[in-house]
C-alpha cells in the first residue's frame, strides 16, 4: 500500500520539471511573459540536459541505497532510468527541432564535426537501447545478455558529464559536482565488485 503510494509520488515528482517547462513553453508560444530567458532554445537545452543528468544520478544511487538496507530502492530503478531518458529525449528534440528545424544534413554534419556532440549522440543511443530493453519481457528474452547490456549505464555515467562539460562555455561548477558524484558512484561499484572477487578467491579450497 505504502509502496504504491510512494511510487505515485516519485512519478509526479520526476514529472514536475517537464510540466513546469511545458507551462513556460505554452506562455512563450502565446507571447505571454515566461521564465525561459531571452534565449529560450538555449535555456531549454540546458534545463533538459541538467535534469537528464540529475535523474541519471538518482538512478545510479538506487543500488547503493539497496545495499545500505532500503530494500525496495531497486523497484524505482526502471522509473528513474526512463525519466532520465525522457529528459534526454526532450533535450534532443529541442536541438533537432527548435535549434536546427529538423535539417538532417546540418545535424549530421554537426554530430560528425564536433566531438562533444558526437559523445552526446553516443550517450543518446545508449539511453535509447536501455529504455527499449527495460521491460520485464525483454529481461526474460535476453537472459544473461540483458545484465551485460544494462551495464552500459556505467558508460553513460562517464559520457554524459564529459559531453556536458565540453558543451558548457561558462560556469562549470554544477557539472563538475555531478561529474564527481557519478565518479563516486562508479567507484563504489568497482569497490564492491573487487571485494566480491576477493571474497570468492579467499573461499576457494
Ligand atoms: C545527439 C545528442 C545530443 C546533442 C546534440 C546535445 C546537444 C547539447 C547542446 C547543444 C548543449 C549545450 C547547451 C548550451 O549550453 O547551450 C548540451 C549540453 C548538455 N547536454 Fe547534451 N546533447 C546530446 C545528448 C545528451 C544526452 C544524452 C544527455 C544526458 C543524458 C545530455 C546532457 C547534457 C548536459 C548535462 C548539458 C549541459 C547543460 C548545462 O549545464 O548547460 N546531452 N547538449
């Protein structure tokens, strides 16, 4: 009962930044006062990119929380991961439609020419693969491959902050902090993996 309620609350909380953005965009398109600054396209790219990385951090925090004793933490993993992908998709849509008016020739050239954008594109493809294969049915169908495939999230934890860091021109303070948190989350996993191996070797006859 509580779990279902908490899940609904988490769902609404994670949707709130998108709802706020939708509301502001409605004002922008209706020529009403809005909070998207004088350069709404740039604001939206930054806003959606930042929410994608924040929710990616939340997703990667769930396993350590489950090791620490919050057993149901893992049941939020899929929802959080899909929300991170959702914000990344809004980020891409903004770039594809509002920035470049779906001019695929220019977009392809930009992706191939600028390494920072290429890194973002690789991250976007990984996010898409993880989202499509996140269902229970895919989990059954792919078996052991599913686990291996979903380890690509660790690649995301490296690619996304590098992409953001290279793209931002001004203050990189917030992104540096996110990069450090993601590095810490990866190190925790590495430490746990090594500790598990060490224990296994110690128990061998
Ligand atoms: C084809 C794929 C991608 C493209 C073309 C792209 C494009 C951009 C652009 C143009 C910016 C610069 C915004 C600005 O300061 O004006 C940016 C920043 C950023 N992007 Fe991407 N991006 C892509 C993929 C991704 C993905 C998959 C994520 C996250 C999951 C992401 C997260 C970020 C972050 C965190 C920033 C920095 C935001 C800030 O602090 O200003 N991007 N991206």
